[in-house]
């Protein structure tokens, strides 16, 4: 699932709920879904407060699609959960619950993250990404393998950049690595993708097939 697909899914969720004249609910739903796939630090201030309140909603049901908004309910709301053997099924909710928002994005794009290295002078984003990968590896969702090939490529990129007087602010790579999803990581990624796909399917369903009823679980006071 690409960044563009996720953005489209969020836009379609918003369009779906606007058609139900629920402007406030639309905004809050977008915060919930956005926070699941991006760094939560971007949702600060008033928006952050709205997310904290809305995160107490347990589920949303409309157009024959039920979506869970509490993190511990996402697994049970996806088809893969029902298809897993008992031991893996028990792990899936805990694995999803353990994720931080910024780790979700790293997990979704394993294998499509470019050249991964630990640099002498990394910027903040590099540090955060590397730490996220280390946490995901420690939790058994991905593997991190040292790669001399990637390091050689980055050193060559650095050499060419300096030869052309281009900026190279991060110094030499101390080590480089490649990441790969474990079986548990693939299960989590599939569950998250199915969760977003449910919203996409609901928003793009023909109008004559939509159920106009909408139900939101009780919000804690």
C-alpha cells in the first residue's frame, strides 16, 4: 500500500461521512485514521485533544462495513484474524497494540524505504526511523540484516555528491542494513491494510448499495 493509496483512503472516508452530514465526526475520523499511519506528533494541540477523546469510540458501522477504532479491536475486525492458526491469532492483537503511530508507517513500507543506514551525523528523521526499525526488530515484526552492498552504494553516492559539490550533511554511513517482514510482521501489515481497505470499499460503493444507517458505539464521558 503506497502513501498515495493511504491518502486516497483518508479522503474517501471524509467524503463518505460528509455525505451523512456529520462534519465533526468526519474530522475526527480523519484524525484517527491519519494518526494510525503517520507520526502522531503531527496531530498536536486542539486536534490532538480531539483524537484522544474520539479514540474512546469503540466501533463504527455503516454500509455493511464495520471498522474498529480502538487499537485493540483492529485485529478482530479484519479477515486475516479469522484465517490465522490459534497461536498466530493470539499474537496479532498484541502485536498491533504494541505499535506506536510512527512505527506503523515503517512497517507498512518495509522493502520500499530506500537505502537504510546509520550515519555519523544523522538528522532527527533518520534517528527516529532507525529507532523505529530497532523496536520493530526487537518485537519480532521485522528483521534487520547488515548489508555491505548497501553501504558500498551509499559511500559511492557520497563520493559522487562531494565530487559535484553537492551537500552531504550526514557524514559517512557507520553501517547499513536491509529490512524484511517476519511472518508476524506480514500478518500485522495485512491487518492494517485490510482495515484501510474497508474504508476505501465503503466510500466507493455504488450509492444504491449503501445502507443509510450509521451506528457509533457509546463514547465514554
